[in-house]
C-alpha cells in the first residue's frame, strides 16, 4: 500500500491543512491514548495478540527491506528477514498480514513484487510469489490467501488466489481501476473489495461484496459482478470485519469497518451492518488512517458501540501527510465505551435514599432500568438482542423485570432515586439498557447491586 500513499504525498502537502488535532472517538467509543506509539510512515506491520509487532521496515530511497519482531514499545526482539533489491532503488512495503492461527505472516513489497510467508517465531521463511504492485491481502485459510495486486498494469487491479505452499495462482477478479483494500468474512466466505474511482473525482469510491460461490465459480469476476455494499466514499484507507459473534447463536452479529481516508485531508472509520446500512462512527482524524486491526481480549464484548471496554480494540495507523515526505505516523487505538452504572446514597447499608447513577450513555436519550434478584444471578453471559446489539449481564434471563425509564442529559448521564426501608439492601441487581436519541436500544451498562 505504501507506494500508493506516497504517490499522493506532494499533492497532500499542497492541499492538507497540516492539522495536528487529536483524533475524536464516536459515540459509544473511547480513544486509548496509551496505545499511541511512533512508527515510520514507510513501515507495514501486523500486531500480535500479546502486543508485539511484526514490522516490514523500508526507508524511502533505500533498496533494503528488513522484517523484524518488536516488543510493545517498539524495541527489536529479532530479525526475521533481510531483503536487498537488485532491481529497484527504493523498496515500498505493501502489507504484513497475520495468519488465522497466528503462526505466520504474509509480507508484500510492491517494488520487486515479492510476497513472503514468514514464521512469527523466525524459524522459517519462503518466497511464496512474485506479483507486481501487490497491495493488500487476506487469508482464506492458513495456507491460502487472496491478494489485491496490479500485475496486469495500470489502471488495472486483480484479486488473485495464492496457494502459499505450492505457489499456484488463480485470477478471481479483474477491474479497470487502481488497487484497493480487501476484507474477508470468515463465517460466510464473502470478500469485501474497495473499488477506487480511477478518475479520483471525489466521493466515487465504493465497497463491493463478492459471495463465496462467486469466488469458487471459476469465472473471472468484474465490477458488475459485485454487490454494491457502500458507495459515495472519498478515499479508502482500509477495511476490517468484526466477527467475534458471527454465528447463529448471536444473530450473526457482524460489522464491516471502513476507513474513509481522503487524499485531501481527514479520515473517518465507520461500522456498517451486513446489509450495508451505517450503524456508527468509531472515530474521525485529521490524519490518513490505514492498517485496521481488530483485537479481542479475554473478556466478552464486540468492537461495537457501548460494548464492554475491555472486550475488543481497533488498532490503526494515523499518518501525517500534511507535508511530503511525511514527518511521521502513529499507531493508535480506539475501543468501546460501556455506559457506567453506580449506586450511591446512605440507603445502601441502612434505611435511607439510594441513587442509581448512569454516565457515558447516549446523550439526550433514555435508558430502561431493569432489576433481578441477587440470589438468581450468576456468571456473566451474552445474548443477542433483537434490536441487534450484544447484551452482557450477570442477571438471570428468566427473572428480569423492567423498573423505570430514565432520561439522559446532554452529557449522557441520568439517575433514578428510591428509598430503602431497611429490608431490600443487597437484595437486587440493577442494569440499564440504553437507547439512542431515536429510541432504539443500543447497549447495556455494567450490573450493580443495591
């Protein structure tokens, strides 16, 4: 991808405002400032579950690519690959993609067209293919990948299936445009492709969806074969799919993340439902956003608005293209922000007033307060709600009772007061189901005890 970004560097330098304003999280999300770390604009990388990274490092004007494993602070732990080009004076990194099992990475560079399969532990590496102007890749399995590449010339982009063991390649699709990003939905085998308007007129980019059956048909697909997913985009910095709960038991809860990264300044990352409709905005930035990586923690939760804070995380790269060459980039992160419920008041341990207090909920909206006996509670469990959000609670599903609807103010806060006569302290669990300003349920708070 790096070559494509740098081609527009001089133009961006002339037209961008050069703002260094901080990124802004969307409603139901929060920035993770501790995740910010400098990285070279020329570096492609993949983040491992433990926070370490596999980085393909190449500097503008250098014919050398070095693949290293770093710790979370960016210190080199091991060198996995050194490549010295005998053909090009500058190496442009394309991508580093982690395999489904996490044992290998696929590494591409677009100067000489090399694609390597490299063991994360450094035990092996092999040249899997040579594809001119390779741009992006996704895995179909541990040993098969789909690549967005331009070995067909300019403007031309192909999606090529690559067997990483045999090196066998099959052309699946070809488009009369420039290279675009890819994302694959594992549960359905669908492929999402970022189609770039070759005229660069603005807001002509779109995301197309191809079914698993189409990809297996043996036909070389084109733009007209793809189902239109989202259109009217002004730049495509990357795609990713949140599919932690993409199964029948959770209503096939899935979100397609699109980084709309304009070449003339400003980026926005949005989450779309499987039908293409917009659900939420995760963040906006004055920088160029790329390299979307979704990571999940041990706790429950999806990368979606108002979900538990520690269940999922979106890592992304924010590059400053206000001048050329770029002065730098940051790896950043955003995660959900769950509405916070707390109990307060003298009536918690003795007769007196008690207040259920809610914060970080949707602003100028409302929530539904529900209650259940403590004696029937248990370990936290997750259910898909028909309003299409994931509900996490320690309450017994069969004992829930609606108590009251509570309005929220412009800061997303609300409260409900009641009196403890001296017989109910410690007897009940309370939780808020929060609504957006349109009245639709969108998430839940943590559970508290009175």
